[in-house]
C-alpha cells in the first residue's frame, strides 16, 4: 500500500487550525450581521460574500486545491462559476411573478 | 509490457501515462462528482431564491432560540468535523494508522451529532405544524417545501458520508485502504461542510423572524 500524500506541499496542522478558527469567526460575523437590522438586500449581499469567502478557504486549504496543479483548478472551477452565473437569469421572472400577485 | 509484467505497487493504467492533473483517477473522479453536486445544490438554492422572490407572502419562521442556536451548534460541529478529517488524513500520511483511525471515527461521530441535531430541529418544526406542503404561520407553503428539500438533501449527504467513513475505517484498519483513499473520502466530507456554508446563511439566517 502506498501511504504517500497525493498532493505536493500539503499545509501543516497549524494552517488548518488557523483556517478553522477563521471559518468560525466568519460564522460569528454572519450571525451578528443577521441581528444588526440591515435591509434584506444588504444582509443578503453580506451573507453571500462571507459564504463565498468561507467556501474559498475550504476549497483552497481543506480540499487542497491551492496545492494541486493549476490545471485542476482551471478545469473544474470556471465551468461551475459559469453555470451558477447563468442561473441568475431566473431573477427577472421571479420579480415578474411577484408583481402578478395582488 | 503485458499486464502480468506490471509492478505490483502500481495500479492498473498508472504505468501507461501520467495524469495531466498530477492526481490519481479516484481523486479526479471525486472532484468531478463534487463539481456536479455543487451545480445540483446551486440549482436548488437558486430555485429557493426564485420562489422566495416570486412569493409576495413569504414568512420568516425561525426564532433565535431554539432554531438559530441549534443551527449555530450544527455549524460548529460540522466545521470541527472537517478539522478532525484533516487530522485523520495527516496521520495516515505520516503512517500513524491508529491515530488516523481515531480521528476518522471522531469525524463520523461528529457527523452523526450533526444529523441528530438536524433531525431534532426537524421534529421541533413538525410539532409546530410545519410540513413540506403546510405552513402553520399562514402565507406561502413553499417555505416548508424549500426548507425540507434543501436541508433534506444535505442531511442525506451527511448520513451517506458517515456510513462511507465508517466503511472506509473498517477497510483501512484491515490494511486494504491507504492514506490516498482517506484523502479522497476527505474531499467529499469537506464538500458536505462547504454546502452547509451556503445553506446556513441563506436558508436559516435569511429566514430569521
């Protein structure tokens, strides 16, 4: 059996703990902002931004994408972002639906 | 070279050509699955957003206690399980099999704790009269439908992950799996955590009373 790591230059445990603490801090910020009486639009923007930051940290450090060959990142992530961006076309119809209600 | 001449340390196909990604096929396949699953969850969350924006009578059902407090605890448990999964993989890569197993089982236990907390939350909502097609507060019935669909699919991923981790622990203990297998399983587990990073703010925090 081969017990060697498949990712070159994987980070040390201390890096993982720092990222984990950072993620907990982001969660605490999200909860604080939720009760800060922001407008729904501002709260959504803030929560989405923080969630994307969390996801980026998890993908890069916990899932080691930062330490893999760049071709893996470029083969996987832009396609997913493209699909998610295309889904934004839904909002126009959602707003239209809302105006149909009394 | 015939297949019988292939060195035993190599897996089938490995000697033929190096992957341009520099990783084994199993890890690449897991990445492809994760991207496809991310698109699935993305579509679900966009669908939830569409229905929410399109509904004039959307209600916000969640009080700070017990729902949000419970969700915060669930979030901390799941984030911590990612850390224990990393510890398991690191121990396996260092050849410390017993320590790796300990962290792996702890990860599965944290996953189980998350599932139990989640089910407790669901049953609290059931007691209040919430169902996928019923809204006891009045207004859009889609609130329950979207909530149970999204959190249900995520819970299914967690439960599947716990079962997979336990099966992997058994085979790893017997020496039939190695650190690479644990790393691949870890990718899935971190992805489950990553999805929750969007479900928690969008489905819970955006629905606070």
